[in-house]
C-alpha cells in the first residue's frame, strides 16, 4: 500500500486558493472543466497572483479579462 504524501501548509493554501478561483471562474461563465484546465495550464501565473496577494475573486477577474 502506497504511503500518502503529506502536503505542506503553503502548498495546501495555494490549492485551496485555486479551488476558490475555480468557483469564481465558473460564476463568470466557464464550465468547471474549462476553469480547471485553465488553472492547470496557467498555474505559474496563478501562483504569482497568489503571492502578489490577490483574492481568488480578483484573480478570476484577471483571468476573465
């Protein structure tokens, strides 16, 4: 049985933030799959937005602009 890998707090915070961004992208008209794909494709950009202090809603607005 494989040992479950633990995620550090910082990584978990980014994942949680991206999940919130996904919700705002869906509210903005994207399908859940489109939102997930976009976040995956642009993860470096979204990570920069996270560290720049943008809220998930602000990041989604940037992505939809």
